[in-house]
C-alpha cells in the first residue's frame, strides 16, 4: 500500500490472514498495533529512524507465519463461545415460543382416536419436550468446560473444533426428535399436522434456528482449520 508504514503493512497483512468475529478481530489487531507502536517508539528514542524503528519492532514481534495462527485460534475460540451462548438462548426460546402458540391456538393434546397411544410415540413426544433443555444444559456445560480447558492451555482451535462438534450433535438431536414426532403423528393421525398458521410458523422458526446453529457449528470447524 503506497505511503503505508512498515507497521501499517504488517497489521494489514495480518488482518487479511485472520477470519472470525469482526469485533474480536478488531480488538486483536488494535492490541497488536499498540504493541508494535510502543516498541517502535522505544527504538526511535534510541536514535533510529522511523522506518528502521518500525522494522525492528516488526521483526521483534515475529513473522506472520508464526504470529497469525495464535490470533486465528483466539478468533476461532471466540466464535465458538458466541455460538454456544446463542444455543443457550435461542433453543429454549424457540421451544417456549412454539409451546405458547400451541397452547393458545390448539390447547391440550387429545388422545388418538385409534386407541391407546403407542409407547414409542410417548417416548419421542416426551423426549422432544426435554431436548431443548438438555441442549441448553449441554451448551452451558461446554462453555464452562471450554473456559477451564483454556486455562489449562488447550488451544483455541481445539476448543472451537470441540464446540462445533457439540453444537452439530445438538442440532442432530433436536431435529431427530422433532422429525420423529412429525413422522409419528403423520402415521397415527395425519390431520393433526394441519395446525393454525401461527403454530406452523413457530414450527418453521424451529428449523430456521437449528439450521442457523448448524451453520455456526460448521463455521467453528472451518475457523479452527484456518
């Protein structure tokens, strides 16, 4: 970049190598620049020219091939933590939204006309009600475990990878139980699936949220591999 100083070029190259949450990336780059500027100021005080002082500061800071992976690991870990907090908030909120709509527009579920409800359907329908809270607990436990592992020296890339796998598993669990209920209901009493529009929209929102979490989980794996 024409007219840019050595530090400007270095920080710019570092920025182009990093991927992850924009606000965290901006903070990391600001910290790097401050550190470089302080080092360059110290070298200028010894009589070096501005360019030589900046080159010395950059050389002391380290080559990008060595520095960038550490910053990228921090970005990956930050993304994973944000994703897990999103799971803790959105998944139970989505379930509560659906239940409120169902209670308002449909009311209590009635028994099937064919006779006693099959035991397998009782299992998946009750399990579907517990799954959002199980997922919330898993996400919270994973977040706490990630902080503990980070203090023990586990890399941010590894934490991001683990977070992505946990979130992907949660998505699979939630969708598996929900689809089981839908398919089971269709098999036992298909007309029940013709619900009021607000309830159907809440059901669609459920899948939108889970797909979004799946995308975030995939991004965890991508960022951890950069």
